[in-house]
């Protein structure tokens, strides 16, 4: 299992936080996700044999949010 911290732009409330969490959790290979509204980031545990940060980030973008690089 690998850990990735993703910085996210555009989350304004608990609903946004839930949407991002749901989008990331829907990615195959994601084991665990914690999205923080305060620090505006997501900590994701994933199986590197199944998915990668690019795929996880693209799920966040598809949900309507931006990634801070
Ligand atoms: Cu919101």
C-alpha cells in the first residue's frame, strides 16, 4: 500500500469534502481516504498495482475540483 497526499482547490464546505471523498473512494485500488477541509488536502492509501496518483487526481478533477501541484 502506498500513501499519497493530494492538495485540492475549490472545497468550500462539508458537502464538497464528501463529494471529493466519494470520488476518490470510487477509484479502484483506493484502500482508504481522508479528506480535510481545513488543510484542503486528501490523504489516500492505494494499491500501486491497481491505481496511481494520476488516476486518483483525475477523479478529483472529474468531481469538479482542482489539484494544486
Ligand atoms: Cu461545498
